[in-house]
């Protein structure tokens, strides 16, 4: 029973997630591109500070490792905290900063993807009776949600950088 339902209160085995190597490679490439954009940015305004803060959400080891990662309550809490604080930062950027419509849409899409990740995390926290197969599927969807957030956020950051350099 503990092997079939690794997150149940009766389980001593636990659950380890092994991501798809292709997804990890794509995530790493997008993350490196975002890092280069952030490092090359000469902005020292409020938005740049918020953007650097959001960037930290994508630095979690389980997103960039091809090795199995033990998923436990502590890691889920950490993920939830990162996503929640990053979602707040994105919301503040949408409300307080001036961007053109196209750039705002990328930021709004990033927010949508973060909300999706929060839902997957909440589902993992609340349902302790998921089978190993269901956990594999849910963690894969969560990983993909983070990858979509990274991709849309990177695109937003590129658009913002392009707009700033044109002015």
C-alpha cells in the first residue's frame, strides 16, 4: 500500500519525481536566457527589483535536475511560497507599471500560468491518496506549468528590455 500511495499518512516510502530529460533541457535553456537578460539589464528601478525577485522562483533544484527528486511537504510548501510571492510581484507589475498592450499580455499570461501552478501545488497538498501514477502525472503537469511561466516571463522580460532600449 505504501508503494502504491506514497504520499498517504501510512507511507514510509515517500515519492520521488523523475522529470523528462527533454523538459529539463528546455527549462534550463530558457532559464539561462532569462539569467542573461537579467544580468545584462542596466535597470535599477522598482520593476527591475521585482523582476529579479520573480526570477528566483525558477531557481528551484527540482526544476533543473534530471535526477529523481524526493517530493515532500516541505518542498511543496517552499514551491507554494515562491509561486505565491512571485504572483504578488507580477500582480504589482501589472497594476503599477506602464507597458504597451502586447507586453502587458505576456505579463498577464505569466500570471495565469502561476495561478495554474498554485492549483497543482494545492492539489498535491490536499490529496494524500493519489496513486504513484497520479502523482507522476500531477508533478509532470506542475513542472510544465513552471516551464510555461518561465517561457512567458522570459518573453515579457525581453519585450520590456526592447521597449526600454528604444526609449
